[in-house]
C-alpha cells in the first residue's frame, strides 16, 4: 500500500514537471517571437 502511495506521488511530480516544461517551452517561444517583432 505504501509503495502505491509513493508511486502516485511520483506520478504527480512527473506529470507536473512535464506540464511545467511544456509551459516553459511555450513561454520561451512566445518571448522570442515578441523580441523578434
């Protein structure tokens, strides 16, 4: 049971990191576009 809880927490962190990385990529791309124009 304890392992399942840890696995769930780890899954949430992986998901969160993936979302944050995606947002960071989008943010960087939009910032470059603004600077270029």
